[in-house]
C-alpha cells in the first residue's frame, strides 16, 4: 500500500496546482498584467519580423535574379536598411576578377545591387505597410464588434504563417506574399493589442505606463532584429531566425488562449456588449484628426531616412555598411528615456500631454535638419538619438490621448481609434521605402532632410488645438457608480456622461475648445 500513496497524491497535487493557477488567472490585476505581457511580446514579434529581413532579403533578391556568387554569400550580424533605388549603374561590377580584387565586405547584401534589385527591395519592404494600411479600416471595425482577444489571436496566427513562409521562401514572389501576409496579421495583432491595453488600463497614469512599455518593446524589436537575423543567418542557416520567431508567436498565442479564453461563453458575451463608434465618424472628429496627423508627421523622417541614410553616409563620410548599421543602435537608449520621461510627466501633469507631443515634434524637426550637416559618425549618432527621443515623446503622449478622446467624446471601445493610429504609421512606412530614394535622386538628401524637419517644426504649433482636451471630464463607468469598483476592462466601461457645462436646454456638453466652431458640422455628419 505504501507505494500507492505517492501515486495517489500526484493527481491531487496536480489538481491543487491547476486550481491555484486558475485562481491566479481570475484575479483581475494579475490577468491584465499577463495580457500586457502577451501584447508586448506580440508587438516585439511583429517588429522583429519587420526588421529581421534587413540583412537577409538583399541576398534572397540577388540569388533569385542570378546565381549567387561568392561575394553575395558573405554575411554579417547587422546591416542598415536597404539602399534607395538611386545607386549609380557604374558601381555595378559582376565580374569575378573585380570581385576578387575588392576587399570582402561583411554583408548579406550583394556587393553592389543593381537598380532593379533596389526597386524590388523597396517594394518588398513597403508591401507590408501598404496591405496593413488597406486592411486597418476593416480590422478596426471587426475588433470593435468582436472584442480584442479573438482578433489578437487571429493576428498571431497569421504572423506565424507569414514567418514560416519567410523561412522556406526561395523566390521573390514567395517573399512578397510572406511580407504582405505579415501586413494582414499586423493589422489585427497590433491594433487589437494596443486597444486591449487601453481597455485593460482605463485610468491614468497606469494607461500611459502600459502603453509606454508597449512602445519600448516596439523599439527594442526594431533595433535588435537586424543583428539577430544576421547572426543566425550566418552561423545557423537562413531558416533559423524565422523559425525562432515562429516559435515565439506560437507560444504567445497559446498563452493568450489560456489567459483570455477567446472561445469561452464569457468571450461570446463580451462580443454582444456596446458597439464602438464607426471609424469614419472617428476620422471626422477634429481632435482625433490632429493626433493622427501628428503621428504621421513624426514618423516620416524615420521612415524616409532608414532606406537612404546608408548611401549618404557612404558618399559623405566614407562609412562602411557596418558603420551605417550600428549608427541606429544607440538610439534605443534615448527612445526608452523619452518613454520614461513622458510617462512620469504625464502622471504629474496629465493636462499637458499636448505640450509633450509638441516638444517631441520640435526635437524631431531640429534633429532631421541637423542630419545633413553631420560630417562625422559621432554627430550623426547624436542627431539620430534626438530623432528617436522626439518620436518617443510624441507616441507616448498622444497614444493615450486617443483613448481619452474616445472615452469623453464617443463610446469607450478602442479598436477603430487605434486602427486610425496604425493607419497614420503605415502612411509613412508605405511611402518611405518606395518614394525616399527617388526624392533623394531628384532633389538631394539634404533637401529631403530639411523638408521633413520643417514639416515637423510647422506641425508642432498645431497641437495647441489639443490644449483644452485635458479639461474634458472623464466619465465614470456604470460599475464605478453602482459598485464603487474600478473598471476591469473588456468593455466594462459603458460611460455615463458627466460634463461640467450644460447648454440652454440643460443637456450636458464639454468645455469650450478650439473646435467649437466646427462642432455643429461634426454633429451633423455623425448623425447622418
């Protein structure tokens, strides 16, 4: 009988462990922390997949065009974004004798890609943002109607399929399909993930802190992916970086299934709760339009510099591809610093979010104007750090502002409003890889940098129109009123309007703002 005791105790121990894990998952605070981890991993995965092909895809494109030579097989651990389609045809040298005479350059890219290959690379990089831009209006509406967990699970599944397709791609068509498929997955995963954070953290400063953490994961994924991909591609094999990312996406999806249970009866009940404001009506909201414009403007310098700065550095300061690659790495520190400072300032002075965004636009504008004046490596790194610092200020200040605007002016469902934010990003990153090289070829790198910097400097005062947003009174949820409990997210916040002013008929309304003159037109369009 004695040997049977441990065998009988094992199921009991497993049952107790399962009950303990289940109880932990039912705790709202622990559950939303796990949700935050899941979303951050999903954003990290998406941005690593976006950038991990930087040191790999030129080799793929070149090998698809012709048989790869010895020079085209040499790899590195890092590489700058693809060069624009303005390289001189005189630099192309495909003879074996000339290649052998040249010093071996550590790059996964062919020694001197042709103009046609540069165009292919630019289109490949832009295809993800273009499809994401087209799908976002539909994904935002779908997320509003289906809750956040199921679209996030769908997005992770599509990202998994895209990553596996990348791993075994052998030609340009397959690469293009995989890249476009990633855009489809990102339209669901990114938008639903950010919206889920806004819903799970309805109060400040927790919301700004959680969104800031998500932005830090986005930045980390973008910066660490090129050396990660180049290292595994060189020492393990071309499929290694993609298979690792595919495994991460699968594990993240499984964790989401355990925590959120998107196919449970409770999840189906959540899908029947109030439907959010349609995306076209949100686009007509002047405050949201100002924020969306700021998000697009602040990301244009980064999206346009990434594919062009490597060639400019080579011509201006005789920089190698290694120098162009590591020039972006120090920018991670000021980006995280910008997120941290904005979160801390927003906790103490939440009504000044517009000012943090305006200051960030000014920093971006000044940094973009200084880039063409740099003639050595160190000043250029400082300028790029200022650029990423300003982007962190704008993103961290304005992403929570979008959720706040929905809370006080619309229904507190966040899928469509963060689809608008994603559209704002995609506009910049869809144009950058395709248009930037042609602009540099026609006008010059200096003129491009100055125009982008001037655009940010001119847009900074526009954020003054948001200065009264902080005076809008945030409404409390029904649960707050009846049970005096904090909202738990997942559409728990059905807002009861509490406005400090009333019109002549006694109806509540918001404090006066800079858009009062167009409020009547806005109400007309939203009622129609």
